[in-house]
C-alpha cells in the first residue's frame, strides 16, 4: 500500500509539474515547442496557435515547413534541421513563418536535442522568437551598406580614369555585377533624341555586346521611347506583359532583352544619354536596383564630363570658360611655380576666400594653412613624377573650419597642374555613421545572443529533470523555481526591448496625473533594494520634506528612478555608497543619484543615453543587461517635459545622474508617502503600527517584516506627515527613528503623546546610538523601548507580542529602559 501511495503521489506531482510547465510556456512571448526525434509534434504552446491560427497536426518537420515556412526559406530550414539531427547538435535557423492573416514574419528558431539512455536523440526542445523588426532593420541597413559600398567602389574605380569610354565601361561592369544583370549599356542620344550611340558596354557572357551600335529608339516602341525622352525611368520586368512593348517584341528578342531597366539623363530639357540594364529572363527590378542605377548615371555623367574636360586641358591650352564655370566641383590651374592662374566659383567657395584674393598669388601665400600639408605633398609629387594623383584629406582652413576634400591633381605641360577638389564631408559622415551603426549592431546582437542564450541552459536542464519524472517534492519545487526565474529573466529582456522600441518611437501614451515625486523615489528605491543589499551597498537618502508635485505617469517615473538606481548599483563595486536625493526648487524638482563606482570617460558620458551603450564590459558580462535602461530614462523624462544629465570626473571617480522635471504650480500641502498595500495575514495579536524613518529602504524593509507577522503597518519618511497620519490611523505602536530631519524622534514622540489619538500608543525608539545618555533622553521623551540599529527582528517581534498580550489583557504599556539589542553597528546621527 505504501508503494501504491508513493506512486500516486509521484504521478500527481508529475501532472502538477506538467501543468506548471504548460502554464509557464503559455505565459512567455516566445513560441515554445517539443517534437520527437521522428519529427512528431509533442507540444506547441498557445503562442503558436495565436500566431498561426493552425494547431500542429503534421508529423514531420518537412510538413511543418511546407505549411508554415516561407517557400524561399524552406530549403535552408530543412538543411539546417538535417545537419543538426545528423550531428546531434543544436538547431539554429532564421526563417519567416506565416501568420493567421497570411503575412510572414521573421523568427529566430533554436532547439536543443535531448538524448535517451542509449545516447540517441529522443526529442527536441525549441523556441521560436519573433525578430521581425530587428531583421528588417538589419536588412535595411545591409541594403544601405550595399548601396553605399557600390557608390564608394564606383567613385574609387572611375576617379583616376581619363578616358570617357573607359569610365562608362567600368561603371557598366560594376552596376551589372551589383544588380545581377546580363548586360549594361550606356548610350548617348543625338540632338533629336531619336537615336542612341552605344559606348563600350559590359556583359556577363550570356548576351552579346552592343557596344558601337546605333539604335533607333522608336524600334522598341514609341511609347517606350517617349517615357525616356520625358526623363522618366523605364522599368520592365517582362516585355511580354507590357502592352507598349508587345508590338515590337521581335526587336527585343533579337537583342536578347526579356526585361530592361533604363535610366535617362535629361539636361536642359533634352535627352542626353540612357543607361540600360538587360536580362534575357524575367527580372524583378527592386527600388534599390533603380536607386543604384540612378546613382551610377549621375556619377558616370560627372566622371565622363570631368574626363573629357581633363582631356581638353591636355590637348588645348585655351580652356573653355563656359565649361570651366559649369563644373560641379572645384577646379584650380596652377603654374609651375605654384601661382594660381585660374579657379572657379566652387573652388573659391571651398577655399573660403574670394577669387580676387587667390588669383595671381602663390597658393601657399594665399592659403598659408596648406603649408606642409598633404595637399602640398600631393601637388609636388604629381609635378615630379608627371602622373596623376588623388587624395582624400581633412584640411583645417584659415578661418578654423575643417573640411573633408577629395583632391585630384593632373600634370599639364610646362609643369603646370590641374587640381580638382570637392567637399566629401557628407559622404565621410555617412561612412562613419555606417561603421558606427555596424559596430553597435554587432555589439547589440552579441549582447542579445548572450543574454537570451544563458537562460536556455538551466531551462533545458530543468526540462530534462522533469521529463525523468523521479523528482521529490523539494527538488520539483526547486526545478520549477529555476524555470520561473529564467523565464522571468528572458521576459524582462524582451519587455525591455519592446518597451524601448515603443517609447523611442513615441507609441507610449502617458497616464498623466498629479504625482508626488517623494512617493516615486520611495517606490523606486524599494524595487532596487534587493540588488543594493545583494552587493552590500550603502544607500543614503536625502528627500526634501516639501511637496514635490509634478504632472506625470507615476509608473513611468518610478521606472526612470529605478533604472538609474539599478545602473548605479551594477557599476559600483561591492560595498559602495549610493546617494539618492530629491530637491524641490522654484522651477522644478530635481532627483540626483550619485555613486562612488567605476565612473565614466568623457566619451562615454556623451553617449550614455544612446541605445545599447554600456560601460566597458568583461567577457562574462557580469553587469548584464542590453544597454537599454538609460535610453528609456532619457525618452521617458523628455516625454514628461524634463531633462536628464550625467556627469563623471573620470574612470574610478563615480557618476552622478540628475533628472529635472517641471513642478506643478499652486501646490497645496504635501502628499503623504506610504507603502503599497500588501496582503497580510490577520492574527489575534495583530497591531496597528506606524514606522517613521527617513531612510526609505530601512523603513520599507522594517514595514515588510512587520507585515509578514500579520501586523497592519503604515510607513512614513517625514515627521509632519507622520503626525498627520497618526491622527487618522490611530496606531497602537509607533517605531520612530531618532535622527529625523524635520523634527527629531524625541520631539516627535512628545507631540504624539500630546495628541489624544496617540496618547496611549506604545512608542519604540530606533537609533544608531545606544549610550545610556541616549536611552535616558528617549525615555524622557515618552518612549517605552529603545532599540539600537540594526534592529534584531526576533527581539522586536517579541516586544510586539508582549504589547499585544498586555493590550489584550487590558494591561498598561510598561516601559523598558534597556530591552533592546546592544549592537553598536550601523551608527547614524540621531
């Protein structure tokens, strides 16, 4: 019978464990699933049904992929699955899953294999995390990087070229390879716009070259030709599906053109040139393809014009002033001795000097800032070697402004130089932004992967233990707690990501109301207390007794202060000091959080409120987090019309964060700061207790201990607020800190004795000092007991039990002069 009872108990525990697992799995935002080694679905949580609207009914991974995974992602998904299955390794893939509405979103799918006693895979435990927004941002960045890379490569390749035909040929090759086209042709239009003279083109070998041909545009459809003549892009994915092209489809087929992307160049109202990308198959031209082709046309036109102009400079001494003035970049002609013979308007503008102060003068005399610069070195080298030279260089000009320039110098007869230069500051800024974005993206992805991967190990181990089914009650509870903690951690990370996304995009609506920031500070300190105590920090508070009313969302404001306190606790070595202050000023309320932690460099302080920014991290990432907290702080504070700043004297010098919020006008009185109601167990000996201590954490923790014993506790951090609350609450016991800032504890005790509502209450002094003189003063003020910090909870509970018993029997208060712990630690000024 005993064995049967044990079996029944075990089965009941297993059922309860499974129920807990399902409840836990249904509560997380991820899709959680379990499949057998054969592929048969064992479990998919509620998030799968909510998202897809289709419960798993298939029996193989291939069936699931065919039904729910995007067709373009099915092959690599199955390949990854087969690879993981064959090697007994973790399964990791990113693919798109169809929702119940038919749209696809990107998910990060990961699974760990679990093995049977023979070492064979028994089943898979997996999660599917929605990464759609992050993936789309990454893809957009990659597209932008691809386009910027193409632009930079194109500029680098055509910059030194002097032959216009070579310029177009190189540009066509780069564009064709970038777009995956079969042929790229650049043609110049005649004066009537009826014919195109095709220059050197590029093909991948599939289509024949059309270089040197002369095409009549109307042969491919008058309507098509009119599109180009009007300056509009021609985008045809399939000529067989375009009505304007169908009558002339034979001409398209003869040229091997099934799809075409054509970009016209119109200048002064006339078609000048057309760039065409051809494919002999159907080709869907994307907006990125069109943008890259347009950029290629602009840059090629510019390069061709520059090359032709440079050719004219080499062959003709008499420059065409009209062409000279119409150039889109700076140009200067230098004599052999460095005298400036000519400079165009753009060149003078970039030099920050009028032409009159430049022409006829030696370039170094007119612009001393170039003395010894890389520009001077380039010009001398080109003169000496009679070969063209290029340079990208940041020059500080005579007026102190810095300018990124692209310099191209070409040798001319008689040791003269033609120098072309243009402002590339915008391009350099974009390059730096792209590098910084890529760097921060990599840092963030590494952090995110680390933070999300860590909880999977204990969850997986816990799931393995649950599956074994041999856990006793204590081990089962411990295992469930492990899963709960790790799921809470993952949920917190994901919520932070969603929260910062909503706040920074302005999608959060504040629940504005009159809020006393003293209550906000108390609640925030209470939230961070476990972390502060775990790291043995000392938290010092300095809270103004004045009412600190603002208009705001209390929940969000608590989040602001808690995030700053959490940041201070994480980046302060164990045993540090954190100071939390609240000051009321005429124009607003200021919350200060200062620590003596690791501090920050000047560079970090300037970026600390940006997304994913953290102090220097160790490989184990012991500080944790994703660098989102302070970005949220800044966004929330600004939504409240306030501002937040940070300051540090440097590494190792600690940090200070200050939040300013506008104060409400016409405040009337101060708002009482209290604790949130907690469920308390009611017993026959329950007392009404008032705790008064300006140390927010100490008061909150003491209140929590007393509530856990079944007492009804009110907590105040100011003496005047305590007097007002005592008249309403009529406490039976008052625990008073002696060192209160407004009215000290002894004076407060005498005032409580003078109030009829609290004249009979038992007063207990709580002080950092325990000398006889201190005890005599407190007893003279009306205290019945004098306890020395840190208070022994067991001793305090005994005192309260005795008070409850005496009041239940109608007994008196009974003063005790030394019924307290005698510890002299934790001293503070009374």
